[in-house]
């Protein structure tokens, strides 16, 4: 940012994990010090390299404001000791691929860093001549076409190769699992709930089928509903229904309490991730082992696709959203419906008799917020 002769640099990391900032062009002179004015998870000045570029590790949820000083340092890192032989810059990849090159100095460890994610960096293993080769499976990337980059980074010298950008294009594929839910059973777990009395309510909260498709760490959940409406022009393509989609990962610690719904999960189900999916809102949570009543909100969320003619709503979870699990075999999915107050959010209330925009069936403020629920789908 430049204003009135002053220049400052703002660095932000909105991710929940450390991220590698690779060779950010600052326009500053070689070796310029960036002085910390104020920050969160920053402890001191930074320095640009011999080309005025900045490479640094950003802590989770870090924020920093830096001034571009007139101070320079001449003790810059020497030439890079790694070469890259793979030429995929700008390529669109639809199959597993290899990244390879050579290290001329194997004293310091080097990492293959994809999309800046240091926690998932791959250490380079060299042969006696310094050659290295890494296979990258497409199961690490989301369905459809998406943009990515990679670099080779040496933590000891804080050096990184220029980013190589590429795209992946992954067809929807993988193992499928499916459960069918009875029509007309949208009356609560005890079958005593009634929908709000406004005539616009029909079978929008009635789940008929849940089908899952899993590929590596990708998960797609397709719901077939009794009805699908868009009367209120919801940006996500459906109204008069609020979904909660719970994911129980194999070997996950999870929570059996559905605190958001004032209910418990079915037997042998403990959710690790939960998605709050309305016509206007999408929120995504991870279960907190220490406090199951206060799930942790995450910065990633599923995408939504709606087909009004077939009454199908599809939610797609990327490998990142599921913690980069290698395989989803053994995972379980549980879906419930209720309704929310449109763009304002919040759960619709319930009274004993029900009202135009309130459910009927119970005056208990702690009653379960579940009108319909699917059987648990297990990925085989």
C-alpha cells in the first residue's frame, strides 16, 4: 500500500495451517528490510532477496503490517542448489503426474510444497547423483477443474524456486454408496412434528435418497428431495430447508452429540466434520474433542450444485475440507433437515400448535431440530 510518500506491506494468512509465501514481488531494492509495525503471529522484521522478492512462512491466521525501510542487508543467500526438470507450467493435468529434478547440495533438506501448504510438503529423496522424483496422485485435488502451484523450498536457507502453476481436471469417479429414505416421513424423529403452516411449505425437507461418491479424499453427496423450491430466490438454489450433513471419518475421534440440533447422532456414529447448508448460508465445522458443545468453525466449505428438475442437491467436499485423508473407505454420512430464517439465518422455532413460520409439535425449547433424517451411509 502506498500513500502520501509512505509505503507499507500487509501480509495475511486466513488458513488454519502454516503457509509458504513464495517469492512475492515487493518492488523493494535487493536486501531491503521490512520493519514490523504491528502484527499477529509475527515477531520481527523480514528481508527481501536479491531480486526484491519475499519468501517467508506465514503462521496460521497470521496478520502483519510492515514498513518498507531504507535499510538493506548484503548477506543474502547464495544461488539455489536445486534444479527442476519437469515442465508443466500452465498445463491441465487429468492423470497422476511426476515432478523431478536434481539437488547439487544435499546437506539441507528440500521440500516439494503444493499450494503453499507446508504441513503437507513432501521431502525430496535423492539418489547418489542427487536426482529426485516425486509422484503426485490426482486424488489429492478436488473434482472438476482447479488451479494450483508448486515450488521447491529449502527451510534452512529460506530459498524457493519460482512458482510453477498448473491446473487439474478430475472427472467425477470413485466408489458409490446409497441409501433410500421413505417418502412422507418428514415429521421428526418421534413422528409428531408438523411443518410451518404457510402454504409454500411442501416436501422440501423430505429426504428421499442419499448417494455418495468418494475418490481418494474427495467426497460428493447427492440428495434427492421430495420437492425443491426457489420462491425466495436463494443464492444457493433452494429454500424452505436447512441441511446438516455430518461426516464420521474412519479412526476419527469425533463427537456423538449433535449440539447444533439439540440431539444425539445414531448409534456407532461420531461426527468429525459438520456442514450447515442453507439457501443463503454455508458454514463448516470440526468437532472439538475438549468441548463438544462448541464445534470449531473452519475456513473451507463444500460447494453446492442444484438440479431443480430432478430435485437433486449435490454437495462436494474437497480433500482439504476433509483434512487430506488418503481414502474415505469406512467413512459414514448422516443428513438431517430443518429450516432457517432465510437470509437472517438461525433455526426456525417450534411451538406446540405451530404457526405460519414456526414448526409445531413441542413447546420444549430444547426439542430436537430434526424434521427428517437419512439412514447412515457407509462408504464401502
